[in-house]
């Protein structure tokens, strides 16, 4: 049984919180550059130019990519042949968030749903745990902004609606969202499971590299179909029009009850702040 020290978890999480909020991932930067080449409308090209310039400045100055430093979301895969010693894993992750948001001077956005009183330190984080084979601990982190999260939806379709119903719902959702989630966006889609599980796998889809291809050719084709349909909406960068409404669409599909067709659409802004570490 491999042992992982508590302090290693805290330090890794704190570092991820700071670096993810100030350094745009390479895959997102590449997609923005490709969009800049493809766009012809002056307004769309200027917005994309500014987004890339903002990313350069954030990396150089270590200032946040966006003033909304998000709610800390984690997907944690812990091997069944390892254990964390010296502390409770959930508490250690929250301590890492606490230190990272403090030391990185990141805005703390966690608050009570009704009183709106801020918790003051960016916690508690949203943490999803999975036990997997192996002896390592893999932690995925995402800083999820409120503007894009507000545009996300979960619905329960009738099974007879099938793919056509799914596509219609997704297209309508992004059309209704318009400029609110700060496009160009990345769209995570969860199909199947249950009401809650569809939302979980939709969000986890956003952890994928934007340049990857789904291993299932049928799902890969549907991702491409949706991406093309959404970009035809013409919303464009920051809602000012153009060919680039979304940078990518990622689908995760799992079995569901024969009487249900759960569907979740998780919208992510152009500032796709995420990172992972393996301990």
C-alpha cells in the first residue's frame, strides 16, 4: 500500500489553484489562435486578439485571467492501492484551496446561498471522489465561474426524443445563453445516468483536452455535429457576432434507466481554467 503525505496534497492543490487562475492552458490558447485566423469580422478578430493578449499579461504578471476566480471544483481519482496519511483527504483539499486563494490573492466567491455571506476563504470546494485501480492519487481542478455556470442546465427528456431532442435542447440552450457565458465557450454534455449523474459527467467532460478526439467514432461525430451547429448561431466572441461561438463540444454518455433520457449541458467560458496533478 503506497502512502501519500498530507502536506503533498495541500501543496499540490494550492499550487494548482494559483497557476490555473493565471495561466491559460495550451489547448485553449491554440483554439483561440485558430479562431483568430478563421474569423473575418473585425469585431470578432479584435475580441480574440484581446483574449490572447489578456492571457499573455496574466501569465506575465501572475494576475488572474478573470476577476471571477471561480468556485473550486475537483474530480479526485484515488487508487485502491494507496492511502493519504496525516489528514482527511477532503479536508486537505479544502486547506489547499484556502492557501492557494489566499496566497494567490484570488477572489473568494463561496457564499451562503440565501444570506450571501461570504465564507471568506474560497471553501468549501466541490469535490467528486472516484476509487480507481492503481497506487496513485490524481486530482483534477477547475475554477468554475458564475457567469458560465448560470447558463448550464439539466433536463429529463423522453426516451423517444433521442438524438434529435438532445441536439435541439443543446442548440436552444446556447442560443438562449447568448453573450452571457463570455463566449467562445466550451460545452460539456452528459447524456445518461440519472438527473445528478448527468450533471457530474457533463462537468467532468470539460476536463478533456480541447484537441482530443472521442475514442468512440459515433460520439466523436456527434461532438463535431454539435460544434458546427452551435457555431452557425453566429453569436461569436463575447456575443458580438462571428464564426466562433464555441471552441469545442465534449460529450460523455453512460447507460440510463429505460424510462429516462437525462441530459446535462455544462457551459464553460473562454477562460477554461483547469489543471491536474498526479501524486
